């Protein structure tokens, strides 16, 4: 490893696979992607891909096997409930080529939960205790039915409140890298005016991701410019250069 490699911040990556016909049909609006991205960014993990796929086993198998080989972590949401279309656990087992059965600890947790609740722990509900062989449980303090982890894949519920609670259980297990930092500025300049300068700036600072987002507020046309990087010194240098460009355009900037 070279000295430059030692100075380069470690990048840790992740993908999310959102599973469910209800998301694709528009009947249910996903609220989990933004929450996951925020949690991961806070611990230095970059969410680089999100896939939304149907409740079809082969689709789940293909997505999981692709993502788990490409990224450090994979997170799924949806499809681990008691109904016939909750096939995520079986599909994850198929992706890893392992068996699946009622997990003793999961059965214990759910048995106690339904006794206290006074609700029958029927065969349908017992499906939620089926965990792929070799997986460890992810705590679910909300509805008790656990998620699970197998290698670098974390499987969570789709209901936002439950998914978010599971995520809090997962976070201590994650090893992050350098945190993604950002600097933003808003200016009353159309994208077309700043585009060439922004493109040149991007070439000058390839380690800094640069995005432009047009807005129209109260009759004012402008652009929000966002710079992101895991390298603070280069981010600051790129930001200063951007401010200099805007100054040359005589833009009344608004640092965000």
C-alpha cells in the first residue's frame, strides 16, 4: 500500500433492496430509504444503490446476490410478515443456498409475546420465526417478530416504525469509514449559466461530488449547488473556488 493509499479515507458502501408489490403499485409510499440513508451517513457508510423489486423469489435472489458481492452491506425492507406473500426470508435462504426453519430463539420471543398479548400464536404467525440457517437475529422492540442478519445482509420489516427500531439494533454492528461531508450554496443563477464553470470545477476536484438543483421561488429563478466529499480539505478548497466563481458572476449567494 502506498503512502497515498494510507491517506485516502476508507470508503464503506451499502445498497438497499426494498421488497414489495405494494411499493411498486403506489399503494404504499416508501419512507425507509431516507431513514436508512441518514443513519448510514451518520456512521460513515455511503448508500450507493437502492432497488425496489416485487415479491418474486428469483427477483429477490438475483438482487441480493448482486448487491452483497458489490457492496460492504446490504439492507432489505419488507416481506417478513405472516402472510403467503411474505417470502423474503425464504428468498434470502435461497440466495445463500442454505436451509430455513423455525429459529428456537425467535420462537421463544414470539411465544412469550403472544401469550402476554392474549393472541393465538397460530401457524401463520409462526412463519415470522422462520430464519435462514446460520443467520443471527435482529431485535424488534416494536412488534417482537425479529429481523435477521446473514453475512453482510440485514433483513428488516417494511413498516417504517418497525424498520426504524430494527435499524437502531443494527447500527452498533456496523463498521463505517469516512463520513460524507457536504457544503451547499444557493444563488439566483440559472443552471445554464453556471453549468460550464461547474463542469470545469468538477474536473479540477474529482474527489468532490458536485450537483446542481434548480429552483423557482417567489418569482426568482436560481440554483442550489451542493458539494459532497469524504475529504474535508478538498471539499473546502472546492467550495472556496465555487464561491469565487459565483462572485465573478456577481451572484447574491445564500450559504445553506
